[in-house]
C-alpha cells in the first residue's frame, strides 16, 4: 500500500474513531452521595484519614487467662486452735506482712494465747477456706493469695502459624469483659506438645495487670503479630464495604461539603483493626468509618450533586455534575456585566468545548481526503482518454 492510500485510511480511521462511543465509566453523580448537615448527624458519619504507616500482619487465636506460675501463696498456722478474727474477704488486696486473721491456741492459759497471721506476699485473696470459729490445724491452708499484677494469657494457636512464633512476639489481646480495651502481651513460652484434637499449640503471653482488672479464667481473643511493614496505606476495617469480588469505600469529597464518593479499592493483607489498601486511595483521603453502610441506601434522598456544586462554586453545573458548555444557563438573578465578565474569564478554561477541536480536525481531514481523491482522478485522466505514449527513440 502506497503512502497516499495509507494516509487515506488513516483519515478514515480517525473519523470513525470520533463516532465511536467513549468507554462507559460511572458518572460523578451516580457515585456521589450528598447529604445536608442533618443527614450527617442522623447517620453519625465519622471519617478517618488513609495515611502510610506501620502495618502489622496478625494471626487470630482464642484462649483464656491463667495465673502466672509462682505467683500464688498460702496462709497457714503453726499451732492448732480456732479462728477468732478475720481481717480480709475474697477479692481483697493485701500487702506483704499485713495481718489477715487471728488464731486462738488450744493450749490452756489465762488469758488464752492468740497469735496473728500475716500475708507472706502481696496479692489478692482468691480463696478463703475458714470462717470465724472454725478449727485450725497446722496442715491446713487457711486462705490463698494470688499476685495478679502480672498474668498469663494462653492462646491456642493453629498449627500452620506456630512456625512464625518465637519468644518476644507481641499480641494484641481483648477480653470479653472489656471488648473496647486492648492489652499487649509478650510471648514467653510455647507448650511442649500440640493438641491432636483441635490441631492447636498453646502459647503463653505475659500481660501487665497493674489495676487488677484481668482475672484468671476470663476468655481472651488474640491478634498475634507475625510480621510488620512500614509505609503501608491502611484504613480501619469498618470503612471497607462490599463483597470480596468488589470492595469499595466512601471517600469524603474534598470540594463539596457533606459529599461522599463511592470509590472502588484493591485490598491486601488485613488484621484485627486495619486493612491494607493496594490501590484506589491516595494518602490523606478521608474515608467514612461510621455510617458507610447506611450511605449505600441514601439514594436520591439526599441533595443532588448539581445543587451542591452550584452552591460550592457559585455557578450552574450539568445534572451529572460536569461543567456546562458554552457558558451554561443564565442565573435567575441578573449578574452585573462586569462581574459576569470576570466570572467567565476565570472559568474560560472550563468553558471550552472539547468537541470544537474534533470538529476542526474532522473538517481538515475531510478536506484532505477530498484533495487526495481529486489529485488521483486527475492523474488517471490521460490514460482514460486513450492517449498513446510516444515511441521510444531509435537506437
């Protein structure tokens, strides 16, 4: 194919491309929900900033709180007798050498010999085995003290995650009794054998418990940190909407007040608190963390995007939120000519119609095709009229 034919085909393809429909993409109006101030309050909308930071990959496990080994002690009497005084009750916290009860000796005497028994260590009374008047023998423990300033939380870790654990690994631990509070534990040891029935291995985490809230036997949930990466964009888990085949979030519009844009995202790893965002968001985007689920059902009940943009920009927009072409419809209130001129000048770049450029290109291409066709027809006329080429020169 010669150069002229190629040029002709190029012109035809360009003209055809202009007539083809553009890729179908959701309009701004269809993906934006605009509320008034009352709607924001009723839905209790809250947002959080998507920003790079440290991201922890975690393993989930269940378990219970246990007493730290070596933290329990007992109070006993060296003589036989009976209890004549009690200074503590179960749950009381006592310090070392504090008096806890008194025992009257069985030995005959006047007055009777009474001795005071003291706490051998600091702790909480977790078991009281006697009452006033109960007999006392040297081989019997009268009460039990447990030091709860530190406790052990034992997690039943799935076998597939055991290989990623080592002493010193941290875990975020929540208790059913205080679901909104999180404690941090440190792995101190692993069990010597796995449970064949459940396919888990016990992992013991040491917890600080200075206020004594954590008690043995409480159920616990563990998020064990097995990996940590820096500069990862994450959002709270509550902001993520949709199903695994189509995840999205609502992003606060930076231009229109009380407007939220439905934005598809690609997610990566997640933990008990946050989700990694691979693509779809930029750092500093504000995502809706509370009320996001309700936004999907607002529909047409909110303010239209056109009304919100008109109010924010001070001039009219199309129904889909785009800028009006050719200056748009005149406002209901007449604007002074000087102000109108300044406004049109400020938005001159926005008012240009991209279709005008295509119209100009189309006219030039059509003219070029016509010239090429005319030139080719003119070149073929001598042969069509039957002209005879001159004879070659005699040699």
